[in-house]
């Protein structure tokens, strides 16, 4: 069985589809505390420069999802689910003008899941 570090809800995929239709290819970066706390932020591919301090957690609904390496050290034992809720956030994320905001729901990985995702080298 394949385990992943990140998943996406059906509600979030609908918003991603709308944003992709308007902006083209998208990516996510888990904010580390600026602006809207630690919210996931959606950008057009290339709008946010990724470098060696960022790691790729996975791919959700054809969007790469990144987090800073330092922040990952705190979150490496968690499973993340990208969801969406009503309400306007205060970030630069593309969904904000739609009156919704992406949020992360998290839970601890089981020991089995942690060993599986670590050995699958999902974090690149």
C-alpha cells in the first residue's frame, strides 16, 4: 500500500480546477507563518521561486506541494490534508478573491505510515 504525506479533499479539488482554468498550472507552498499564519498558499507555477531550502512533499490534483526544509522538521511526523473553507484569508494565495481559503488539516502519521513515506523518498 502506498502512503502519502499529503492528500486533498474533493472540495479543494473543485477550487483548484476553477483556479487552473483561470491561471493555468498551479503549485502550493505551505506558508511558514507570514501573513496568514501557516496557511497553504496557491500560486501560478513560476510565481514563487523554489530553491534548495524548500522540499516537495508530494503532488495533489496535478499540483506540486512544497514546504520549507526547516518547517518540515517540525511537520515530518504529520499527514496533511489540503481542504478549503469559506471566508477570506489574508494571504497572497490565488483563491482569496473567491471568498474561500485553503487550509491544512493534520494528524500524526502512524508508525507504519511514517516508515513507508520515509522509505519511499516522497520528500525531494
